[in-house]
């Protein structure tokens, strides 16, 4: 057994067809409720998505008691990877992970699909370093609660300010914000905006770093349901101090992070444009021309660099520790 959630349990198994490892997501079916809507959503979306950076759904098995999704088996997720490598990841590995994340997002966005629940736990990482988008149960959903339960708080860390303030005018910019938060987290080794209690505290975390949105920079922001002028007043005195710290990063890193974390969703860079950003110029050119189903690790010379601690081979250690990045948020 690999894990358990509200509606499903996940098991590791072996395919009788080819002997390959698979992950079995078993949906618990309640007689009075039937199949959870999130499971129907995930199944309908994943069956039509074929991409190297999206988890592959092999099959769906439906019985009276359960609904089982048979996925390709992927060794870990980005959350666990970062726990095993505290203090920030190797700069080259971050570049590879971000390229794959944006590549997957560009693919689904071109098909008018929003993931809507980007967080490190939903980004699977193979032993090679292949990153795969997973858990499409909330894709295209258009709601966010103002009162949250503990299990939902972590997800709020990666929500954009427009959604937190009650906007239902979703666009691909929603996923770009989440990817930007994950970018910062990989760089510095801790979440960009770790809120605690609710939506309004999450907004305070964001505004303390990026500043309070105004009508001048974001027309229409004051009309959003959770835009609270009184809340804004209490943080105006401490704005801009934290944002300047991102300037310690090399230009190309800082610029991409800023373009992904623009407050106004209309100002955020698209996934396709982000892939063309100078931040990725040091990667081999063939990466830009791969077919959707081809892994970037098929390109000669592309491989993960060894982190300070290698979770896939614990006996491997670097002869000298990586120099820490200047990455204070």
C-alpha cells in the first residue's frame, strides 16, 4: 500500500500482461453516492492525454465494489524528493524539472484543460528524473472554499491571488501561478507562501512579498468578493522588503519567477512562452523539438545531477557538498 485518501487507496502492483510495476488507485464506492465526481473527471481527462510529462493511465477496472485506475508506476513525488534534499535542489535539476512541468502544462493548456491543483505532491518523479503531472481530479473545477479544513490548507499555498479573492474567471494563468510557487520552493527549499489558517491569511502572505494589488495595476481587483481594503491597510507598511531578496538570484531565474508570479493573471507568462524563456537557454536545443510522448531523457547528455543526498542510491555521496544558492525569498 502506497497511500490513502478520502476517496481512494493507492497500491503498488505488477501487471500480469508484461510484468511491469503499476500503481493501482482504488476508488471506494459508496452505494448511496456512487462513483465520486472527481474520479469521473480524472478518468475522462486522462484517457485522452498522451504525453511524456503526464502520468499514463493504462486501464480502468470497474466492479460493483470499486473503481480501479491502473497507472504507470513512478518512484516518488516532488514533495518527497525535496524532503530528501533539504535546503534547495541542484540548480540544473531545477531547470530540468521546470522545463518538464511547463512542457506538460503547455500540452494540457493547448487542449483547454486546467490542472487546478498543482503542488509538489501531484508531481511524480521517476528514478531518471522524469516529472509527470498527476491527480487530475480537480481539473476544470471552479470553486474554492473561504473556510478550509486542515487537509485543504496545503493546496492553498499554491493558489493564485485572483482565485483566493473569489474570481471564477479561470484561465491557464491559474496553473502558471502554482508552477511559479513550486519553482521558488525548489530554489529555496521551503514554500513560497506557507499560509496557516484560511484564505485571508494566505492573501496576507502573498501581499507581504509582492505588494497589495491596486486598481491601477490590476483593473477590477477591488470588485472581487474577498478583496478587503481593511486587510490591505495592515500590510502596506511592510511591503516590498521581501520581494527584493529574489534579486539575489541570477537574472534569468529572477525574471522567469517574476513573470510566473504576476499578481494580475492577465500579466502572467504562458507555459509555451515560458519554455522559450532565456532561463532554459543552457539546455540542449533538441529538447525544444521533441514529440509529445518522448521523454527529455532520451536526448543524449540530459541527466539529473547528483543532489547532496541521492534518494535513489543512498550509498552515493558527493565528494564535496553543493555550494548553496543565493536564494532567500
